[in-house]
C-alpha cells in the first residue's frame, strides 16, 4: 500500500510542477519554497517502501529537482540557481522560526507544546546536514544539467535530466547521511545511525530518489507540449 501511495503522490507533485510551469517561473519559485519547507516536516516520518526503510521527504525532494531542471531547460541556468537560493532561504527561515517557537515557554492554556516539540525539535546536526546537502546537490544539479546540455548540443533531454539528477542526488544522499545522521566516534560526533550501516542507509535513500527521477522523465518531455 505504501508503494501505491508513494507513486500516486509523486505523480501528483510532478503534475503540479507542470501546472506551475505553465503559469510561469514565479509560480515555480513559489512551489520550490513550499516543497522545501514541507520536505523538512515530512522527513520526520519513517516507513518502509519497496522493502527499504525511508523517510517521507523523498518525493518532495525529487519534485524540487524536476523544477530546477525545468527552469534550466526552458529559462536559464541563472533562474535555476536563483530557485536554489529561494529554496535554501525558505528552509533557513523555517528552521529558525520553528526553533524560536520552541523557545517560548507555554502557559497553562497551551495544548500543542508536546506535539510541536516532537515534530520540530530535531538536532542541529540534522538541520545543518539538510541545508548543506540541499545547497550543494541542487547547485551541482544545475551546473551539470547545463554542461550536459551544451555537450550534447541540446539533444537527448533524458540524458541531461537523469544524468544531472542521479549524480547530484547521490551526492545529496552521501552528504546528508554523513553530516546529519551518522555517528563518527573517532571525530566525537554522535548521530542516530552507526557508521557501520552508513552505506546501507545512503544507498537505500538514493534508490528511492532514482525511482522518482525515472518517473519524472516523461514529464520534462511533456513540458514542451504545454509550453506557452
């Protein structure tokens, strides 16, 4: 059942991307900011997907990569990089705002403190890992997309779409797992997973991102059909 929900949700997000694309790049920027914030909430949910233990943010993260690819394809590399900055700033504001909210002492009428604490009291390492991985992976995706496009003389859309995404998603998975999650006793860093299963967790996360990347490929071709 999880697999059906995941694929249906992924298709919904990708379709929403095309609606935003049709409306214009401003709507794409807004959608990237929204996805970026929601993604950092969904990552707290864990479940099994295709036999792998994953978090809930993978579909949203894949949808963001498709949006930056669409911006690179139909607008410019500069626009794609600006969207990465917009997503990064939205996550930064979200992180700061939630931590400030937690800092307030609740009064006797409050009923949400415990739930808010459970949802938003993530460790600084996870927050830092998320921000670093996002900024680096998204920037690499934009530059690699542009390089492949020029190298192939604007042929083979599937190659630049999947090539840039698969490389950058792997980098993202490695950085986030290392910086945000893994215990490195030699460095005095405590995390939520042991270093012995670092690659197991990284590759499981990456495998789901590959699925999302393959699902969104036909949609970047479809974008030419609905382009204004």
